[in-house]
């Protein structure tokens, strides 16, 4: 599964030959050696990236879910969590797995996270990227194309041109058969691990709904049925196939979702991830995302905070008043991040309520004495930093 950003191409460099390469495995031919050499270089650059989320607890949680999903072979996989707000996870043939932070906002529970990780692991296990790489060589100079991927780390990816991104999408793509095989593989892995296999269908339905919301907001057709996603099975067919595969797997009716554990692991990063999402300036998709999350447990404090941030960022007529209301609801509900007081203060200031805004900002500073933005907020609040 991937979004249309330059290094989504690495999702297509995913896959290693069966059996899954273990310690000491060496690429077997020139094609495989060339592919490994490139992704090894990318991994070396990635290790020093400022975009990596290095929190030991969060990394351990993601690894735990992955290992439960795929079993002992997980020990040879190196997982990197990259802070970028798009939905993506991928595996490279050398055992490097990338998980983008935007994925965690879109998966509702541990089972859905496992479904995505299992999908990418199946590409890796079934050697799909090497097959695709060999197909590319029949069409073009693949190594010349590979040289276009920035080696200076993932931050350098932003320098890639639209033309280069288009080439990535059109050349490095799994076939529909490969995508269907990866879907089926993830369902089987979920069931074997004791997760609800229906999670694979749910995550795809959620992502499809988000794409439709983005399209409606921007007045265009949804992209996932074509363009860079043309190699994926159509949404309706994909969801139906996943539903059938899950239904065919007998087992207990109470297979694990582990939603509470998932929310607890995500909680320390919620405010940052929401901030990244809102900066995408995709109001329709973000509003739908929040509504979907609220559908499970209601409008909790953290979701109300996020909604306040969304409306404050849009800044249209009446939005600052609406945002102020959402922040107040978030604070009253409990569970909102401390940034809710900051958001309330900024929204009230923009709405013309200077005393109320400054009081809210002062409350934020009192609750977060070590805040990185303390000097700026103190100035707005009219207090000593």
C-alpha cells in the first residue's frame, strides 16, 4: 500500500526470495546484487535522517505487532518509522522495512496495523520486487532510473520532480496479481497470529473513503482507481476479495483487535501526527478521518482537539469561533493534549477575544513549563517567558 510520494517507490523495491533471506544471505545474481546495493545505500542514509522516529517504546511496540504477525522471521527485518504524514509501509529486498507515521492515524487498531505490515511482508517474502525489477530491465535502463533516487537521505526526496515521481509510479509498480497475492497473504497471516482477518478489508475501505473525500473537497475524481494506483485491484473488487478470504478462515469469533493497546501506544505522538496531517491542507480528508475515528468511541478529548486544530488552520469565516468551541469541549472531556489550551488561546485571539485568548495561553504555559514554543506564546499571552 502506498501514497504518491517519491519514496513510495521503495514499496516497490520490496520483497525477497523465498525462503526469506536470513543472516548471511547473499544476492544470487547481477540483478539482485544491483537492487540490494542501491537499497543498502538508501538504508545507510536513512539511519541518519532527522525524520526517523527513534522512540524506543514506540519502535518496540511496532516490532512486537510485526513479529506476532509474521513469526520468527521478523528477527531479520529492520524497522524504521519515518515521520511523514502519508499512508505507507514498504519493505526492501535487503530486509529494511519503512513505516510512515501517517499510517498510524489511519489504522484503527493493532489488527489493522498488522494487516498493512503483513501485506508488505508478503511482497517481500514472495520476491515481488525482484520480479518487477527484471521486468523493468526489459523496458528501460533501470539502473539509470535508480540513480535518480536521492542518496542524501529521505529529506532529499523533496527535490525530485513531478516527472521523476511519474516515472516511479509507471515503472516500479507491482502487478495486480502481486497486489492480490499480498492481500491474500496478509489475511492468512492475520488469522494465524490470532488477529481478526477482517481488518485487512476495513483498512482498505477507510483509505478509499478518505481518497473520495479528498476528491470531493478538491472537485476532481478520486485517484486510486488509476494513475499511480492503476496496478491495484479496483476498490470494490479488492474489498470483496478480502471479505471472502477472511470469511473462509474458520476460527474464534473474538479474534483480537487490540484497539486499546494501539491507542495507548499512539497517544504520546497523537498531537504531532495530527499537526502533520493538518499541514497537508486537505480539509475534506482530515475531517472524514476524524469522523471515522469518532465513530468507534465518540468524540474524545484528543479528537476534539484535532478538530479544533483543523478548523483553526483553515481559518475561514466563523472557523475560529468553531475551533474555540471544539477546544473547550476537548478540555472539558479530558484526555486532550496540553496543546488544546494553546489552540484555544490562538483561536480566541484570532476571533477578537484578547483577554480570553491570553488567559488560555497562560494556562498552556503553566501546564507545559518546558514548551519549545514558550517564548513566542509568552509574548502573545503578555507574560514573562
